[in-house]
């Protein structure tokens, strides 16, 4: 029996990177996955690829920074499904800038996706998660929510807030049968990190801080996500799993 057989999962920011691999792995484990992303064409392509493998997926263009998009997404899911078993808050972005030069517009851009979007998804998806009776809400935070790094202050602030929100919602949602946990990836090789990981000096400096002496990939994050999505974590809520090769342990 596959671990997510018969379950309905929604993954945001799933057209590429970590979100795409999570969606693919959930589908392989038997879930019907809603692949959502601000890049609608990318979401369509991802869902098409999943279905071509004999698995099950749908796609939607969703900008989590727009309340109307989030409302429309859950309305659509509700017309097709009676419940959501797994909801993954993965959509995120970063604008690298020294904090003293961070514009109001860039701060709002970061906050609207990384925090406001997480709030909307967690709040507006409540009824469908509750209907499952054993729903799992997974927020993708970051180790940057717990440490500082130059030009990432805005990103760190929003991801730290996601970690705090996760703990609070774990308490609030537990009476309704909903578990709320977070993943805190370290340096995962994706399009989001490619620009600075290509710099040899930066790459070496970061690798020297990672106990396992390698960067992660999408599967490294998808495995813990699958654990949190499945009944294997039935007694786990309010937890955060660092997926960072031991980077935080060495601080």
C-alpha cells in the first residue's frame, strides 16, 4: 500500500524546484496532487508529466499573494473534492539586498508571498483540511529563519515568522484533527539558489559550514515532506524538521 493512497494533496509553488519534486513524490505515493504555481504554464506542464507516468494530478495558476487567487483555488478544489488531506505551503521568493537598501516595494513583495501567502493558504484551507479528519498542513520555512546571512534579512524575517506561525497553528488546529508542521531547508540546489551557489568562493564557504559537506536536492526535502504528509507522523505536530545536512547543528 502506498503511503498516500486515496489522499488529496495541494502543493503551492510546485511548477519547479522543491515544490515540483514534492508534488511528484506525493503522486508516486498514491495521492491526487493539485500542482499550483504563479507560473500557470509550468504547473500545467508538471501535472501533464505526472499524469503521463500513470499517476494523478491537476494544475492551477495561483498567485498566493493575491487573496482572490487563493479563494478561487479552494473553491475549485471544493467542487471536485470533499476534503484535502495534505496542504503544502511551499511558494516563496527572495530579493537579495543589503537591508539598508531594501526598498518598501521589495519588502512588500517578499512578505506578500513568503508570509501573507502562507497565512492565506493555512486559513482558507482550514475547512477542507478539517473535513479530512486527519489533515496535515506543511509549511516550508527555512534555516534562514533561525540564523543571519548577509542580504537575506527580509527573507529571514518572513521565514522566521512562518516557523512561529506553525507552532501557533499546531495548537489551534489540533482539536480539529489537523497536524501543522514545518520544514526548514538549508541550501538546496534550485533555481532560487543557483546564482550565488555558482560563485566558487561562496560555494566553498557554505559547504564548509555543512556537516555532510554537500548541498541538498529536491528529493532531500521531499522525503521529510512525505513523512509529515503520511500517517507515519500521526503523533507529530508543532515540529520543525531542519533539512540542512547538519548546518544548524554546527552553530
